[in-house]
C-alpha cells in the first residue's frame, strides 16, 4: 500500500481542518497543566509551631516563650516540632517567675506537639498538610502523595499506548480525560490522607494517558511539516499555559478543596470536543477499517474546500500490503543485545531520569524559593514558553547532540552557582533558578525527538518507552530531592545541578542524528562515540599487524 502521507497529500499542509485539529488537541492539554503541578499548592507546608492551648494558664511572657528557638539560615526561629513542657512552664508562670531572667530556658525540659500544631494563614488558608497534620514525624507523607501521583503517571505510561493501539486514539483520549477529571473531582471529598493519595495516583494515570493519546492522535493526523511544531509548540505550550493559570487560581482560592474543584471543572469543557475531533484515519487503516478512514478524510477535504479523489485507498493495494506483512520478531531484550545499543539504552535512561528529576524538582520546589510563591510559580511556568521555542529552533537548525548538551550545561551550571549567591540577593537567586528551569525544560522538550531518531525502527517504540519509564522514575524521586531542602536549603540545587552537568557530559558521547537518515535495523544504528573510536583503533591495529606480517 502506498505511504499514508502520500495518499493524503491532497489535503494540504495547513488547511482549516489541520488548524482545527492542532488547536483543539492542544487545548485539551490545558487541564493537564492545572493538575500536573497542583501539588505545589495542595501539599504546601505553611509555617507552623506547636499549639499551646488557651486552657493552659500562662502569662503573656511565658506564652510568648513557650516554643524553643533554633538557628536556621543564620537567624533564630521557633522550632516547628518541639515546645517546652507545659506543666513546668505553667508552674513557673503561677509562681510569677520571668522566662530568661528567673528561669534559664536552655535548661527546661521539652516535649513534642501533644496538642497539635497551629499554622500560619498568611499564604494558605488550608492545604492537605494543615488538614491532616502532615508535619514533623509525618512530614514524609506530603512528598509521598506527590510521588504517588507520578507512580500513576508511570502506570499510565505503560497502559496508554496499548489501550490506544487496541481501542483507538479518540476513544482512549476521551475516556482518560473523563478519568482525569472524575478522580480529580472526587479528591475534593477526600476524608483522609490515604484516600487523597490513592485518588491522586488515579488522576496521574488519566493525566499522562490523555496527554499521550492527544500527542499520538495529532502526530498521525497532521502532516510531516506540522508534527514537530505540534510536539514542541503545540501540546507543550498549551500545557505551560495551564501551568501559568494554576498560580492565578491558587492566589484567589487559598483553601485546598475549593482550589481542587476550580482546577477540575475546566476539564468538563473538553467533553464537547468529541464532536469535532475525529479518530485517526491512519489507525483506522491499520485496523482494516478503510471505509471509516475515507469518510474522515473526505470530511477533512470538504473542510479544506478541496475535492477529494474518487478513490483514496485502493482495495487491491491493501490486500497486497496485508499479504506481504511479516510478523515482528523483536523483543525488549533487543535493547541490550549488542554492545552499542546496550550502552545507548543505558545512556538514554540516565539522560531521561536526570532531566525529569531537574524539571519536576525545580517545579515542585516553588514554595521554598524566596519571594511570593504565586509569582514564582507563574514565572517558572512562563519561562517554559521561550524554552519550547528555543527547542524548536534548535531542532530545526542545530546539532541535536550539542543542543541537548548545551541546554543541560546551562541548567546545571546555574544551579551549582546558587550556594555562592549571598543570602541578601534574593532576586538573583530566584533568577538563577528560572534560568536553570529554562535550560532543563528546553532539553526536556528535545529529548523525545532525539531519542526517537537514535533508535532503529524495529525497536524505536520500545526504546522510547523504556526511556520514558526512566523519566517517570525520575519524577517519582523528585519530591524527595525537594524534601532534602528541609535539612539544607541548597542541597537539592547542588544535587540536581551536579547530576545535570554529569548528564550533559554523557550526552556528548551520543551519536549525532541531525540530517541523518533514520535507522531501520539495529545494524544500521550509529555507533556511540566511545565505541566508534575503540573500533577504529582496533581496525588500525589489525591493519598494522597485517602490514608487519606482510
């Protein structure tokens, strides 16, 4: 059968039909931008300290000194998880003794927060942390909630492609959008931390599944010249737009349940898109449903005001094509069968995992940045737009390998500079974080195209799938990189910056795929740089030995 792009070339490149598909599929990704990083606000931990009940009879002086102080970032601040033993200070208060004068506070016995905590409401009225007291001995639960979301994303990555191949792109797209919106709505009514966390994992499954389905559907319907733009400037920028609107919602809605409801409702608006987004004709043809595919293509031609040919798919060609097909015999172990593809797969896993840790780590670290959390979140989202534009330009005109390495070097180096910035230069440190996010985001959007170009056709889907799985593992780990900031403010940046720099160095050993024909078999793959150099040295030695023997 003739190439599908050749058969449908009469539709044109950028007619009304293609523009409609481009913008509707991209718009369906906006709710993903809301929920993808909603944990920044839903799981935020406000300033807190042990609660001292009003029923305890304390003088104002003792009430003000009921919490021990600790040194943090060079200044004295109240401890979050300890208080002086209330029975003791109540006795001192009754005797009329003054704290610090009559009583040495450092010698007083301390106790845990037996009566709970009081939380600052300067930034948040409520979060899941304040509702279920996920602080002190339970402070590991908030990052666990975010990790469970990314566990759902990991599971969704496994099943979405298989479901889409079996039941169709459109069906899976709208089913998973309903799943994404429905479970997100149920989270509003969570009664405990466990219920919220399980529902968040299900939201994550729908979140990635409808993103992948929209990406594949658009890639199959749109023409060759539009696909890269759709992959970089389409779904990515619309995701960034949703991410930018998120802090605007959070600024005006400070209660987590109402915020969750507000970011869920826009997903309902995607339902009517069913009437305008068709099934992938390419997928229908692959399933033998040629007549349905022709109906969609003729409708597209009518939308573009083009007269379709009388015969689009020749039934005789289709029968010949089906009879000539041979079953695929490649398996997952082919990704490690030869030394070259084994090293390439290992390097790709490291690359994807590190980029994911950097991207999600910086995004989730927003509450720890200096300045206004809502403005910082907006800026971290807004910086993605020029990053995607840069990625598109680099993919069009520059070397893949050096573009990736340069973006990673930029992102990693500025993160390593952060500990050197004086504490009073708040705006400079925030700017460096933004630049770091810019570099890592640019690399993140290029890595999909680059990885697909390096693997041969026979294992390309498996190669990208394994690499994407590594990315999900990185996103699961990223909340705990942020968690390390509780022990040292700059530790997350040092770790993420160091890993990013090391990965940039690894990227320099990748083959170059720009302006190189896509490999179809494992034998046609380009060699990893070190392997290529090693083989050339061996060939020189063999030729030298043969000359000497002659």
